[in-house]
């Protein structure tokens, strides 16, 4: 099934869109909601493999993430888009409309070399 197209003119600042979240995470939310699971959860972001001939990476570009999370909310046009995909229940769409991030972010400091 193809997802409906989200019109760019509907988004005031695409860089702030809640739809920047991974579809996998939203699909897992749907599964948890359907199973009645609503306990605290965690999410990890990591890289699966390093670039060829590289034994390390440097953590960079992390600074915008906490600000994005603090302002994270699903706007009406984003909720409509999600509803129109047919992947998500009305129950979850309503919960996403009320969602605000209240968690913690733990990360290595910006500029840290990670092996």
C-alpha cells in the first residue's frame, strides 16, 4: 500500500515535523497500543556499521535533537496524513494528537570520538 502524499505547503517548518520520526517507531507504537502496552519505553539511536576503512566516528550534529524533542507534537495535517495511510488506528491517532515528549536524552557529548 502506498502512503498518501504529504503536501509540503501543509508544513510550516518541515524540519520540525513529527513525521521525521522513523515509520518503524510509529508502527511499533501501533502494535504497543493495540496490545494495551503503555509503560515507559526507551529508544536507541546508533550506527550499524562504520564507513569502509574507518575505525571510529565522531558524534556531531546532536545539538538540534533535544530541541526537536522538546517541541515534538503531531500537527493536524500530520495526523490526517497518518490516518490516511490506513496503518494506524483512530485510537493511536488521537493519542498522538495529545503526545508531548517528557523523557530524558542521554548521549555522548558533541565532538566525542566513538570507537
